[in-house]
């Protein structure tokens, strides 16, 4: 036999459970877009670019409506790996690619002088003018993300 207090407590418990489930669904942010590994090398006239950054900006004209850009630091051997908002890689889709040869502060070991930035054509520093378009895919061909500046 249920006491007079059991019914209100049961109703309160159900209301609390329903409220907690409803609150769990209140975060309207969608989960982050999955990222796929993007590694490559940057060369200038077939020689490794020794420092700088590579940026992949989504290309809306080719259907990539993402708001997230991916950035990678160029290592002394010219290699880079992209990161998108703390996640390794980049979401699938087409990107306009830019290259900035200037060393990033903190990129070099303490006491080591940064190398002189390579002289590249200024067009490679802007997404609108670089002319470098790369598609991030699930299964890229070898060298698909390599960039050779002329």
C-alpha cells in the first residue's frame, strides 16, 4: 500500500529525471566535424621551405561551407601537419591554401636564431590569390597535400 507521501515523491522523481534528460539536450552546438590526417611538404623551387605556416581555408565555391580553417607549422625539413581547433587533421572538402614563410614565435628552440624567411611571391599569402586548391579526402594519394611554390 502506498503512503500519501510516496505518490508525490514518485512524481517528483519522475519530474527530476525528465528535467535532467531535457537539460542534457540543451547544448545546441553540433558535435565537431570529424578530421582526417593532412600531412605534406612545402617546397620553393623544389627545395624545402624551412619555416612558416600553412593554412587551409574552406572553399565555399567548391561546396566546403565549414567555418573552421586548419593550420600547420612548417618544420625545417619542409614538412607540415594540419590541426583544426585542437583536432589533428582537417574536415573533408576543398580548401584554398596559403603559405606564410615567417617563423612563428616559440617555434624554435631557445637561443636559436630564426632562419631568414624565404622570399615567396606575395600571392601565396592570401587565400583569394594563392591559386592553391587542395581537397582533403579520406584516402589521399601519396603527395596529395604537397605544395610546391614557384
